[in-house]
C-alpha cells in the first residue's frame, strides 16, 4: 500500500510536469492524473482482494483437508472389513448344515455392511473442503449422540458464491441443526439440483414452528440459546444468500413420521 502511494505521487508529478505548458493546459494534466490514479487504484484493490481470497482458501485447506484424509482412510478401512466379511459369508454358507443355519449366519455377518455408506456419499462431493467439513461435523455430532446423514447429488463449485462462502453456509446450517437435535436423533444434510441452482438443506427434529417464528429466525441477534454473541449465524447466512441473488429456505417437514425443521439455501 505504501509503495503504491509513492508510485501514485510520482506518477502525478511526472504527468503534471510533462503536460503542463500554461494555465490553459492544467486541466489536461489533472484529467490524466485522476484517470491514472483511478486505474492504478482499481488494480491494487483487485490484487489485494485476490490475496485475501487466496489466504482464506489456504486456511480452509489447512483446517479441512486433514479431515478428508481421515475420511478416505475410514472408507478404505471399511472396504477391507467388507472384503473379510464377504469371505466369512462364503465360508459360512459352505459349512452350514441346513438352509436355516446358512441364513442365520449370513444375516449376522451382513448386519452392518451398510455402515460405511455415509462416508462414501461424502466422497462424491466435488468440493473436498465441504467433504472435510461435513465429515468433521459428523464426528462432533457423534459426541452429542447425534448422527449426520448426507445426500450429495449436486455440485457445490462454480456457483455465484466462492467455495469459502459455501463452506461458511454449510457450517452454519450444520452447527444450528446439531445443537438443536436431541440425543439419539439424526440430522439430514442434502445437496440437490434445482433448475440449475444448488439446493442445500439441513433438517433436524423439532417442534413445528409458525410462519412468524420461521421468519424471525433470520433476524440479526435472534436466538433461543443462552450466552452473548449468538444469533448471527442465520442472519449472516441470509445476507450472503441475498447478496448472490439466492434465497433461503425455512419450513416444517415430516421425516419418518417426525416433524423436522428444515433450513437451507438455493444458490444459483
């Protein structure tokens, strides 16, 4: 910034000295100087903005890419477990004395074969940062005895928001849902296409809310939790969404016979 200011000052002096030949030509020097300052200032702002975005992305990668590595390791470990389980099923069928004995052995060995599907779902996400975020949040949810179930059927990248902003939005949605979900329940996160846009929603079990309550949730400072500094997550989510001409989603939804609060965004 300092070097840019010095350069601007020298540029102005150079233009004035080179073009000024009398009072009638002063406006020419001033016009050229102002134009040069405006152009150079714009270039400096763009470079600074790019540097800020690059720094932010590096920080996100440092935070979430290790979680992606853990996710991949988890899936590989389960695949090895599945291979061993398939061999055990084959052996059980071959050594069973009766059909009923074979059925019982197979049922016991295949009881948890679908346990790794949520992790494999995250590997379909085109943003490794968001994959790492969801995986990390799911591990945090386990400490609260809450399960996170993901369905990824639409790309996150190449949207009207940056990947960093999408990470922030996803984090806000998951944090709110996990904190509100009762122990023993599940939180559902879904990314699906909608007329070329990304429809991202997160649902958690909750009492039905009125239209007024659903609207109030996105106001600045609104919260039902104790402690200061709260009530800005959904407000910030709404601001980011409106900035990119998207829209927010807030509704009651029945899942498995239980009312859920579904909050989300549609990002073009």
